[in-house]
C-alpha cells in the first residue's frame, strides 16, 4: 500500500495545477512566491498536517524549503492525474513555532 506522501509525489510527477486561490496567495506583495519555489518546496516532502476528511478530497499541509532556504507551506491534494495546489504561504513566528511544523497555541 502506498503512503500518502508517495501518492502526492506520484501526482506531482504527472502534473501540478494551481488553484486560483493559490495563485492569488503567491502573488500577494508580502509573499511573492514563484512556481519554481513551490516546486523546490515540494521536493522537501515533509507532511506537517494531514487532512483526510477535507471535503475537496484528502489533502495535507507540506513544509518545504527552497534552494535559498526560504520555508514555504503548501496545502495540496493528490488527484488521479495531477497534484492540486490549494494554497501557499510563508509561515510566520506569529502562528508557528520556530520549527514551522507546530502551530502556536493561543
């Protein structure tokens, strides 16, 4: 049986589709995340949170680093023929612990 990360990478190798929301988030002036940075982050393949009951289908939050060391969070969902990129952002210490894997508690 394939792991969820294997499913994600299988879909990633086929095709990557960015939702309109993801593209909007990437292009915010305070973010400016390129597609290349997203691809680099996806290669890091570390699942931070798993969302098996997502109404859009099983998805997860991945944390990755670009070649320049920039940390990026990517919410994605593997589909049969592509990997859907739902949203993308650079995590901040206001919401995340310094490892960027653990959400801060209020």
